[in-house]
C-alpha cells in the first residue's frame, strides 16, 4: 500500500495588472494580491492556481491504518506521522439506494450504475455526459471536483481504492474530476459580476486513479472513466 498522497495548494502572490482608466486614480498602478478575494473587478490576474472554491467535503478518516515511507515500505516505529499514524477524522458513512450511493457526511449522492464502471470519455465530453444523465429520478448530475472525488477514496485498500461493499461499480483505473490543472503563469479575468474565467486554454485536468487512490493530472484529450455526483440533499 502506498502512502497517502495529497495535493499541496500553495499560497503564491498574484500579480495584478490594471489597465489605464482615462486618467482615473488607478491609472498605471499595480498591486500584489495574496488571495482571490483581493482581486478587484474587471482585472487580469496571473496565477499558477485556479480561483478558490468552496468544497462540500467533510474531514473524514482516509482509511489508511499503516504508515509508509516514500518507497512504500511500512514504517512501524511511529517515526512517520501520516494518516496511518493519526487516523483522525470522522468515520465514513454511506448508504446505497438502487444505483446511487449517498455520503452521509457530505450529503453528496454518487452515481454507481454500470455506467460508472464502463463509461470512458475525454474531458471535454464529461460535463455533457453528467448533465444528460438521469438516474434515480434525478437529472441534476454534474462532474465532481478533485476534492469531492478524493473524498470517496479508501486509502486502506486498493484495486480498487474504494469501499466496494457500497460502491459496486468502480473501474480500477483513472476517473476524471472537473478541476483543471493550471500551470504557473496562467491568466484569469474577473468581471464586475464576480465571475472568474480563464483567458487561456488549459490542456490538463486533475484525476484520481482508483487503482491505489493516487491523484495526478493528465491531458484532457485522454479517455478516462467518469462518475457523476449530485449536490448535497436538502
């Protein structure tokens, strides 16, 4: 079993470029932005990371019960302080209804029909696939974020790294998330409405490999599995 991998989200300063405003007070000025909330309206931003989003995931036990070094060797002397040592968080709770699995801690409802084990698509097609999905009488399915997708990984098992007693349909392979991978220097623009979007094409997106639960990113042209999710139940 490999050690738990986590995405390191770094806090890097963002460079703000303000356009000349016909002699306005912000003309020819610049500032350093330390968080997405500091970005003024209608400005260009250069950043290595996407705008901050709010996750619905709760902090759960990862399922990892042993500690491993960087070479995947088990460490038994308690010298390595990872999830296998601390085992903190809430015990995951799921319920299965028909072809859906509900995460009782987050309220998220996951697709778990045969399509979740058989359907592969390139990244540009997964949003349409989920929005067109009707399952359990619901038609409001979407592509999960990388944080949400990592939230159903069970790091105490592998092949696949998920609770197969509840999730009956899981390919032991890569599953897409909706989260693009942004290289350093990627540019965004924020409008007066508060909406942010890319002004550069992004060629990679994050995924989870359910062979061992590891996460990484790959070309959006690749064909990977897709498991759709619904927002938390009210």
